[in-house]
């Protein structure tokens, strides 16, 4: 029997449909995806301290012959987690890597919404931008991918575009299956969107405790009009999608374009913020060719 370990890892990027891809693969015959979806073992010091046996245990129940994977977006969060690549490299596992990218400005806004719902960021997006460099850094794809390519080589890293995954999911799934050496015919399954920040409400432990109390739920349904319940819900819900100021948009576009120029050289396609979606929707490139 094979040692319990992943055959592939979805290494990011955050807010680029990695949750959807993880769940989609979990539904496919011959695949075994970790629970939790994001063990963050190689990135987070407290997780790494649990030891390799704990991590291997995530794959211990995988059927013999299945393709095993996990999806930790922390693995491409430089400079927050600087030791990820060296830790995975030290295992000497023949592991394949998938990296999903989307228009970097869209990713940034979605990232902010996520942090707003978690109460990590409470101010307007334009006020948070200079305080949280990760909003930009996690969307600098060439910067994040560089160490992985240096350590593992292009043959073991598959680039995927979020926009292509949305536009032609079956073709992208087939492409991913081929990269992973899957001999089965896979079928993209229609399923609810996973981890959609724009649909989230801001965290509130007290509210959640009251809402999830079975006794109070009966009273609420019987005595509190639905319109009033929706009105109250609005206090925790983001009303409009955040908008960057013209000055901030121009500045981060410049920074992203510099990074995308490096990515263009790696992928062999011309990428910048202005034309990113039109290129991405045509299909994910494959630098291995």
C-alpha cells in the first residue's frame, strides 16, 4: 500500500474558486479530497507543529488507487507564510500543484469582502488598502508562484484561470484530470457556489447563538414577521460591492501590471489588467508546452 500523502495540492490563490474546485474534485470517481479542505499544514507554524503523522492521517482513509488532494490557499500567501515551499520540498514527495488565478483587482475586492465579514477589516476598502498589504500581495501571481517554480519546476505546476473555469468548466476539468494522470472520464457537476464572500453576513457570535437556538427559532418564526427579520439581517450585510477610488485603482493596477508582465513571460501570453479577462476566458494556458 502507498504511504498516505497527497498526490496533488491546490496551492491557491485565495478567492479564486479553490473551494469550488476542491468540492468538484471530491465528487469525482477516483478522487479523495482532504477534510478539512485547507489543512494549511506546510504554511502555518501551529499546524506544522502537529507533525507529519497528523498530516498523513488526513489521507489515511483514501481508497487504494485514488488520487488524493488538499487545497490550502495559505500556501501562496507571501510574505505572510515564508516557509511553505521549503517544508513541502523537504518531504521529497512527487506532488503536483494547481494554482488558480483570476483578475487581480476582482480577487482583491473579494478578499476585502471576506475579511469584512470576518471583522478583520472594518473600514472602507480604500482606508484598509494601505494598512493591509496582503490585499495586493496575494494577487501578485508571479511573485507568489516564483518560489514554487524554482523548487518544483514548471512540469509540476498547472496554472488555471478562474475565468476559464467559469466559462468552460468541463474543458478545464478535463485539463486538470490529464495533468493529474487521471484515467477516468470526469463530469463537471452543477453545484451551489462555494465560499462566495459577497453573499456572506458579517460575523456576530451573539446573533449566531440566538439564530441557531432551536427554541428561539420557533418563537421567531411564529411571532416575528419575515419582513422585520430581513430588515434586521440588513444590519450585518454588505449593501453594495466595495469600490476603489480612482487614485487607488490606478496605483494598484500599475503594481499588478508589473507582476503580470513577469507572469506573461512565464506563460507565453500577454497579460495585463486591461486585457486579463479576455485572455483568461479563452482558456488557461499551459507553460509545459
